[in-house]
C-alpha cells in the first residue's frame, strides 16, 4: 500500500512538471520573449509628448505599428519624475539601458507624422526605429494548440472508459481484470473464529486449513499435499462467508473475495480472463486465500443452461477455473474456498478430489449454537435485565444465524416504535411472529 501511495505521489509530481512547462511556454509567448526580463512602465501619448519637449527622450522604437517603447537619456533618468522608470526589474538590475516606457500609438500614420513634426519644430535629437517583432513562441503554441486539445480530449475519454484507476464506469480496458476485493496486511480481515458463534464442526475442519497456510512444511515434509480447495455447503444465512473471512483472519494471509456472478459479463471471454487474472494475483501474493461466494453462478453442470450464448460463456469460465485449479502446484500455497447452497447443481469435474478436496457442511445452528449467536447479536442492544437468552434460543428452531440477527434487529425496532427504554421478551416474540408470519393484520 505504501508503494501505491508513492506511485500516486510521483504521478502528481509529473503532472505538476508538465503543467509548469506549459505555463512557462504560454508566459514566454504572451510576454513576447525579451519583454519577460524588462520592467517597462506604461504611459500615454500626452505624457510622451511632454517628455519629448523636455528633451528627455533618447530613442523611440515603434513595434509592429502597434505600440512604442521609449528609452530615456542619462540626464532624464536623474529626474524624480522618471524614478519609477529606472526601478529595478525582477532580476534585481537597474533599468538604465531601457526601454523605460511603453504605450499604444493608435493610428500609426498619424503618430509618425506628429512625431516628425515635434522633432523638427523643437530641433530635438532622438532616434526613431521601426521593427517588426514576431512572437514565435505564441505562433508555435497556437500551431500545436488544436493537436494538444485533441490529445487532451482523447486522454480524458480513455481514462473515463478505463474507469480511472480501476473504478466503476466504462471499464473497457479493465473489463478482463478480476473484480475480487483484496484484504491484505493493510486492510486486515478482523474476523476470527471467536467472532463466529456456533458452527463448531465446520470451524474444526477449516482450522486445519489455517494450519496448512501457517505451517505447510509440517505436512509436506511427510509427503502430504496441501488441499487446493474447500467447498462450504449450507443453507442461506448459516455463516459460510463469515467462516471464510475467519479463516483469512486467523491465517493472516491475503484474502481475495468475490462472487461467482462477478466473473461473467455480456462480452465473450471476459469470465475466463478474470479467472486467469484472479489466480495470477493470488499466486503473486501467496500464501493467500481465494473466496468465491455463490460459486453455482459459474459452476453449474455443463449442458444444463438453456440460454444460448450465456451457456457458452459460463462454460468457458468454468473450464478456465478447472484449468487454473489443476495448474496449482503444492508450492503455491493458494487455497480456494467456495460457498454455495446448491451443491446439487455443481459440475462433477469441479467437485472431484484435487480441486475441491474438502466439502464442509454448514448446518443450521442447534439450541446451544443459537444461544451463542443470540449472545453475539444482543451485545449492541439495550435489552431488559430479565431477558432470558435460553428462552429466545428455544423459540427460534430452524433459524439461521442471519435470521437470528434479523430477529434482534426487528425486536429493537418494535421496542423503539412502542417508545420503550429497553428491548424486552415480548418484543422478541413479536419479532419472531413477524418474521415467520409477516406483518399482523388489523
């Protein structure tokens, strides 16, 4: 994660560097090159004529028949009226050589005629110079401006289409990348087996997987092979996903989590590409765990889908998953954990030994396990002191962990609706009735 921050910082520095170059070029172009280091004071024609009659002018330079730059003589620079004209420029140098003043001349022919008349009538000694100054920097910039705009629009559209740095939207170029959410040392999975109430049998089986990841040599030194996969099978809401997170939290290894539906898109070949990318990332961060929730979305038995096109894409994704799991060596230390509540529809090739070596059944909690689950979900509630947890566990046979969590939340809502200061026994009974039978008819 620290490396990523460093990379972002370097990108920002590069953008600032490019912006500085563009700003410098524009500044040079707009300032006309040599004018960037001069400190010319603005004036007007009437003041200029007064300077002429006072004999203060040494040279008049007419540029592009648009404006004039005036250079004062040495005697004029000593006068207080011209003290601003001899002020230092931004380089810290006295502006003695000029030019000192600059102003718009208006109509070139009229200005030149008046200038010659004043010079002859006053018998003044100053030089007149006509020059054409080309702003080459500005011309170059204007020449490349359409190209720069087109390139800028193209970069903007490409970043939008690619979803920036992996974000949502467009994702034309990232469409083959895995959508797995990574939990590593910087985003640790804080769930442990202590947070999983009940499921004692399932926890006992997955604890062996944790031991595989922590001490692989303990098994390989005897010739044993680390299991490649474990399939969690159980009814919805029994805690399969929570159990997988607890495995990652206990093992303290990178944990890639995604759903089976995250593989398949409307584009052909995307699912297989995402499978390859997922396993590549997992191998790079091994030892690691890949968790695929609802694997039946891609793991259905081939030939059972009736939707043409979708069938081929799902089969391609499944074939790639089978290939990747076969390609795992015993030294990769990557374990695939999948969860499903429809094990009967999964492809037999996916279920065979060597791919998902373990099938762990996550059953509905019994009485003691329901008591433990209630204790977990009652902690944040302001419950009545006379509330009997054993009674609640007995009132919820056949409830899953998710159902019990819903009962606790619904009881709190009912108590709040009745303006009670704590959640009592009757609130839980009403919550059970509402979940089982629905809203009471009046």
